[in-house]
């Protein structure tokens, strides 16, 4: 593949001398002489476009983009360049179509918001270099090529920020490409962008995001710590799991865990006509827990937690039959959670995350044990989680 690149660059130098355009057929042959791979083709384009742009070989750039459009579709790195190039040459319109291939499919209207999200990821490529390393390509080379390419796009955008005569949309786009981390996509809701395709695309994207979910599962362990009279049964460790879905900033899970270990001292249980002393204890919680993301900074997240479920614990009594007495209560809980994403893997249209989390909750309980030890009181829980989360990147672009 490096030989093909060298050959194409050599061809470009000849074109420079003859001031002729490289035919599409030549570009196609050079780009597909070996095993065809769109990821490798995109990587080659990211290598060549900055060189060709500096040498003012626009015709060759357009030959490359037409080839990619025909065989691989239009990817974000290419769209980002085409938008900036059109603004630079006063040819930008809020449409980027496939031209002769299909005038009905409007890349800009359908995908501009996702392209902007992916550009932001590309600009911060050091956070997730594996996502930009095609199969069969050297990881270090690919990372260096894309780092240089996004630096080139950012420099091009910065050179256009003070260009006179820009429309509101053009001004927004060049400033976004110049500094993607400091320009908020939510600004597109402002009346300044009313009736623009860019604003309508953003609003459609937000509506779609709110209807798309991901699946998560986590393993949890921690400590259950009662207060009030319920403190007579003592604190207990617990283990369990949660599984559920996430909709934008809202999450819900089915939570199930068990508590174990004997109580620190005897407590009284009334069973039939007899009161027994006992230290046996085993507990269970099953409920529906929910969370709302209050704050997210890069890979760190702060969540508001709330839930409802059934809390239950039991103890075997020494009545000769080993009968079990159980105590049950509704559990209403409220708390805060901290989550940190520790791994993010993107495969085609699917994102996979792993995370660790801390959850602190206060659980409102109402156990009753008439005629024996008073069990009124509530409980704190402190939990540590390790979780996995999967979501469809194709529709959920607001990452990481």
C-alpha cells in the first residue's frame, strides 16, 4: 500500500509539471490495485489530501473523493474537508449530494450532525486511537496520519474564521471545525439558525437520540447498614447484579442482591406463641432502580439514583422444625452515584463500554416484628459496581 501511495504522489508531481488533471480511472487503479478495503482507502485519502491541497491540486482531490463516494460512501474525514473547501471557494450550500449517483440522497441533511460528532472524536483522536486504525494497517502510522489530517482540517477552518461574507451557518461550521470542544451543538437551537437545514437536522437528531436505548449489566457488592431500632440486626455485606436499559440521560435497571452473615448479637423473634432468640440472618432485595445523569465530564459521570422494590430478610428458629420466619417491607431508596468509563471499544455501528461505579443510597423501610425486638428503622447502602454497556453508535452519536 505504501508503494501505491508513493506511485500516486509521483504521478501528482508529474501532473504538477504538465498542469493536467489526473483521470478518475487512474485514481481508481491506484487505489484498488491490491486488496480493496475502504478503511485503507480512507487512510490513504487522509494522507494525500493535505499534500494535494498544499500543492493546489484540487482536480486530483476531487477525483479521489469521487472514487470514495462511488465505492465506499462518504465518510466524516472526507465530508469535513468538502464542507470547508466549499466554504473557502464560495460554493457551499446546505446540500452535499452524491451528484450523478443519486440526487435523492442528501448527505448533509441526513448526516451532518453525526459528521460533526465524529469530527469532534477525530479531533480528540488520542482518546480512542484504536477506532481509527484499520485492520491490516500499522497502528502507529494510522494514528500519526489521522492526527496530522485533523490538524490540517483545524488549520483550514481557522484560516476561514475571519473570511468576510460568511452566512450564519458557514460561520458556525468554520468555528466548530476550528475549535470543536468549545462550540456547543446545542447553540443550533437559537433563533439565529431558524429555517436552516443545520438546525432542523440537529432537532431531528435530538429527537431520535431520545428514543434510542442501550443495554447494560453490572455486578454489585457492598454493605447494608441499618439505623434506628433496625440496627439490632447489624450491618451485612451484599452481592448481586443489575441489568437494564439507558435512554439518553435516563437509566433503569432490575436490581437483585442477597445479604448474608449472622447478626452481631441475639435478637428476639415472635413465632406462634413463642419468642425465640436468634442470630441467623439472610436478606434479599429485588426492585426496579432508576438513575438520571446530572453531570458528565469526559469519562466521569454523576447520577441521581432512585428506586422501589421489595426488601426481605429471614431467620431460622429453633422450634424443632427449622421453620423460617421472614420479614418483608417495601423499599423506597434515593441516593447518588459516581461512574467512570474505564474502556471504550467501537466496532462498526456498536459501542461497547466497561465502567466502575460507586453508589450511596438511603433506603426507607418498614419492618414489623410485633411482640419481639423492634425492627423499625431504615438503612444506608454503599455499593461498588463493575458494569458493561452496549449501544448502537449509528444512532447515538453523543460519545464518549
